[in-house]
C-alpha cells in the first residue's frame, strides 16, 4: 500500500475540506493508498509532509474547487510517467480560462491536452503532485508534466496570475522550484 499526503495550503473560508476528504476517502476505499490530509496551518503537518515518509504528496490550495476524481487523475497520470515527474494540475477561472498550471520556459501558460500529459518547464504552485525521490548522493532532477484537462477551478478570492509571468517574478518562482527539488 502506498502512502499519500494531501498537503493543503489553508486560507480562511470556504468548504474545501469536505470535497478534499471525500476524494481522499475514495482513494483509500480503492485500497491502493493510505491517505493523510495535512494542513499548512498546523506546524507538525508541514514537517510530516517534508519528512519523506510519503510516496506522494499532493499540494493543493484550499481556495480551489476540485473536479471530480482530481486526485485520482493526478495519481493515474503520475503512474503513466512511471512516477518520475512532478504532475501539475491546470486550474481555470469561472469562465473556463486556464489561470494556473504549467508554463513554458518564458512563463506563458500552457493549455492542457484533454487526454494526455504534456511537459512543461515551470509551474504555479496551486495544485501539483510530487512523488518521493529515492535518496541518493546526487538527487535526480524531476521532470515537470501537466495532467490532462482542468482539475480545479479558482474561488473568487484566488487571484489569477498573469498569462505571462514578468521577468522579475520568475526568479523567486525558480528559487522555489530549485529549493523543492533539493529537498
């Protein structure tokens, strides 16, 4: 049985945890995963998420409304790429326009394919899955892949990022990616 942590970046308000718990229960009922829901507002949970004791950690913002089976889709597509990539979910606004997800090396949003995973170079950290890396003296660089379709929508309080990330914003985003990969 694989261990999965759903690490929720908690923001005030909303009924996110009902949908999150429902999807986590469905995964656990299938029998392949032992699922823990961890919260960013609980210091011990952050340590658990970073401990390396989970096979997968799904990072998700509590301001999102999840699509049906969003977590399952992320895990199925991770298996499709042999669990060797960070799986990024695309997030749309109320009008169906992609506002978070995978981006080109220049920071432009990539439209997800409805069926197959698509590679990307950088990503927004609203909703993504990170498989555990095998510990080694030289950590392997993880590929970045977008899951097919739109897996969540933004709540009104989630401010969409621009279509193209300005140069000054790329540096902190790249630092976060590098820090994550070096963990």
